[in-house]
C-alpha cells in the first residue's frame, strides 16, 4: 500500500462554538450532577460559559458539607467513581 497524503484543517470557530454550546453545557451538567450525587452531601452544581469553553463546577452547599469534603475528599472520590 502507498503512503497516504492528506491534510486536516481544524475550524477553530466551529470547535469553540461546540465547546460553548447548549448541548455541551447539558453534557457537563449531567456529569456534574452524577459527581454531586455520588459525593453524598449538599453539593451545588453550576454550569457556565468561560472565555473558551463551558465549565461545570461542583461545590459544597453548606459549611458542614464543606468541612466533611475537606476531611474525606468526597468530591475527589466521587470523580473517581469511588
């Protein structure tokens, strides 16, 4: 077989649009909700668009959950699926 000669061009605006799209936000929110549920506590989920892409943030919703997460790494374990 011969060598393949081709060139791939990436549409930066298209990729940026995809990373900030409503569909991407829904995907991120679903994953963040799963992490919050596995962490078993009062965790808040927030999804927003930053400069280059959509991001999801899971954070403790109250002081007891904050300290429990700090002591037991609940979010880290939930991300790993444990």
